[in-house]
C-alpha cells in the first residue's frame, strides 16, 4: 500500500513538473518582431536574437532587455526576443530585481547580419552561438508576445556601458568570430 501511494505521488509530481515546463510563458517584446525568423534581415538592417535558456533554478526571475537604453522586451525563463536594428554598436543590457543576475555588453552590429546571443541564470554574460543552435532554441521556445509599451509600464533606468568604453567581445561558444562570415540567412 505504501509503495503504491509513494509511486502515485512521484508520478503525480513528475506530471505536474512536466505540465509546468510545457506551459512556460513567452517573452513580451516591445520592439517589432520580424515576421519570418528563418529569412535574412531587412536590407541594410541586422537582426539580434537574445535567447534565455531554461534553468529550473531561475523559474521566477524575469529579465528586462535594453538596446541602447530602449526597452526591447522582458525575457522569462526559457524564451527569446528577436528584433532588427541599424548597424553600429549595440549597447545591450539585461536587468532584473536580482543584482546578481545581470548581463551587459557592446556588440558591433554589421548590416545584413544575424546574431544569436545566449545566456541563462548560471551563464550571465551574452555568448554568441551559431545559426543552427540559435534556430534550435527559436523552434523549442514559444514565440514572443508583441505588445506596445504603455505609459503605466514600469520604467527601467538606462545603465549602459560607457560610449567611450572599449567594445566588449561577445565570445562565441566553441570559438570563432562573433559575426557569421556568410551574410545569407542559411548560415
């Protein structure tokens, strides 16, 4: 009798955990979301996709992503945000209520390029990942919900890297250049 109760409790707990993981919330994005994330960016623009990996320990920690001080969106655990921007240096910052969980960096952005940046609760600096791995996460996680930023939305103070600071290299997983060498969408 005790074994069957323990087994039922374990099965129920695992089922509940699986259901919670399956209905993970999508990111909220304030910047326009490109309609086709498999296509190349708009001519003269670059696309940046920031992916926040799913880690059990960080389920309740939401992060606010800014590009040059502009709020791009909010990333819950296991989500992504993609937007297009003009070339130049992107001053990216990811902030939350937890001061230990923050990332920032400067990304040199070239026209017609696609950048996938990954981070999670245990790897809190942006890491460049390749196209194949980036597309894997985009397929795995829910598409972001696009919303307008309302005046009642809480403001995030801009905490940008200094404009005169040296550009931080965002190190790709597995080495290599941070920017893909091929400018087509199929790299």
